[in-house]
C-alpha cells in the first residue's frame, strides 16, 4: 500500500519539523517563557 506508506512518512516528517521548530522557539524564547507553558 504505497498510499499508507506516504501518509506515514509525511506524518513523521511533520513531527520532526515540529520538534525542530519547537527547539528553536525554546532557545529563542528562553526559560521564563517556556515555564509559562508548564502547569507545575
């Protein structure tokens, strides 16, 4: 099923890009801004 394979690959790429963007945003924003998103 090539369709399912492409879907899985797309999801993995999306998750990887989201992680990279999140890491960059974390470095740029700094610790205080990140603490605001933590409930504890």
